């Protein structure tokens, strides 16, 4: 695998002198994959109460009724909720809830609830990646005050993190198949409950899959709108860089109506998310993405939290979007929460910087390095939006990802589910997607957007 940063040892030593964080010792790295830590750095044992199990390698076997190449099926169809958290009883569970989750319960006291199921640590990555994670643990470093990376060869630079920014890099770099193409819907839901799905096709290719990617390139991303007709044919292209202070993200948009490609400098930070009706920012797709330079990142520690997990009900092809999407929030009948350990990181806007979110608290699952909950605060310090990512594993390829992510706007009463594909026939993920650099050039945008 080509190193993601392609920084030489000599250069890395120079960066270290400029304040890069130190790598791990051999003794520290040897804990990975042992009795104490899993190969990705999570605690291998369960908790003292027995409500979080030990990690035993992920899902033991594929579901008996799973058919290769077909949509995912629920490995646990017979599981029943152990209890349900509501606006009336949340206080007895509040130590294991985020402030944002409590706010959502209070915002919709009559209709929203959190069914809690047995915790199952199903997440795993391909075995061949684990040794690469271990090697990176001893060499990876942050540079330029956390804005860049050095000596990174894998998708997990900091399996034993020592700072909040290291955990955020783990989330941004985490393995999602290396190169993947998928189709899904994003659904801006109005306060009345009315909605019109936006069908998106996107492809993500990490730079190590391509032969001639520049040294500072992290990945390439292309997103095409397939419906509705008024937006069909618009395409977004992003060249994502590692250190975006050194070299900002480059983005272009093809407008099908104008038949024109133009640069898109607002596809970053708090620029509006594509076709989201203002319900998400550019940097909260995938719960968080992009340059970290506008925030101070503080690691608050770990805690046990009820987070959406094993969300296989949400990918059931027998359901319609109307079954899943309700006024104000998702239908609790199809939600599954489990108790898991999460890392807690607080991002506070730096003096002199601007962003519509003055503070963000992220809760990152220890088994996947995926952000599962994000509490987002406005400039007055008030809770504004709450994002939840409904985790599942594409078990046939060992890729943890999201069934969907959703953003609840507590002020407007609108919400934004993103990632559903129930009404699209077939399995919508194309793994190990073969692509060349030419497909990620501005010149290729017009071909991608032909109506």
C-alpha cells in the first residue's frame, strides 16, 4: 500500500522538531492485538457490569440467509429490546446519554424513544490491515499543530491515541473499502413531515489506490445528483488533501443547467452541504470531515454511551422511506441502540475563526473509530443540532460504516436522514471500485453530469 503522506524520514524529523506529536514505543504498540487491546486499540474486555461484552473478533459468521451480492440481512432478527428510554425515564439513564440525545428526547416527548438492545461488538476490519495498523502506531505523527500527518501507511494512524486530534484523524482516515461507489438518498424533512428524497451517487477513492496521486493527497470524492429532475446532473468533485492549511481542499461543481464547471471554494467548513436545504454543513458529511484548523480539540476521555448500532433494520428493502421517516425524527420502531464505549472529544472554535458551530462534541466508537454522536452548539452556547450515525458492518467485506446518518435541528424541527437506499433495487455498494485519475479531473465532470 502506498503511504498516504509520502513524507520522507528526514522530512518527518524536521516536522517533529516543529512540534509534531511523538509516536509510540514498541512496548506500547505490542499491546495491540493482545489480551488488553484489540488490533484497532479498543479495550478487548467487556465492562464490569457485563452490559458490554468482550470483543472476540467481530461477527462470528455470516447470517445463514445472507446471499452474496444481495442486500445485507439482519444477523440478529430475534433480538428484542431490553428496555426503552423516553422523555419520562431518561434521568435514570442520563449518565449514558449525550446532552444532545437528551435534548432530542425532550424535543419530541410524545413520539421519540430509544429502544436499547443487547450490545454486540460485531465490528472488524480485514485481517491484513491489522499489521499495518500496528506499524503505523510506532511511526505516525501529527504535524503543523495537528493539521497534517507524517509517516502514515494505513487507515489507522493512532490506535492508541494521546490527543483529541489524533482520534479525529482516525475517524477521517478509517477504512471504507479503499475505493467504493454507492447510491443512496438524502432526505431534507420539513417541520410538517413533508419530504422529497434526493438521490445521490458518490464514489470515494483513497490516494493509495492510484498511481500518480500528489504527495499531500488523501482521497478523491465525486458526488452526482440523480434525482429530482430539477437537480439531476449536477456533480461535485473534491480533491481532499491531508494538510489543508498547507494546501486547501480543491473542489469543483458541474451545473447541468448551465453546462458549466466552476471552482467551489465554499465546499469546506460551514459551507452548505449539497442539496441539504441548509440542514448540514460541508464539514459534517460523514459526521465530520475536512480541515481541523478552526477548532481546538480536547480529549475528554472515554465513557459508556447508548449509541445507534447494528442498524440492520434500517436497510430492510421491505421498508419504504415513509416507514422510516416521521415528522421530527426517524421512526423508533426501526432503531436499535446499544451500550458501547466511546471516546469523547470537544472541539471549540478558536479565537478569530468563524463557523456556525461554536462548539462540537463528538462521541467516537472505540471498535470502529467512527463518530456515532455529534452534539452541535451555536454561537450562544445553545444546543442547535444533534447528529446520530446508525452503525452497521458490511460483514461480507469487513467494512464498518453507517446505515445512515441523520441531523436533528432542534430549533426548526426539521431533520436530515442521509444514506438510505430502501427503495433502490439491489445492493448499492460497489467495493474495490476500479478507477483512474482521469475520472477525478474537472474535465471529467461534464461527462458525469450528462442528463
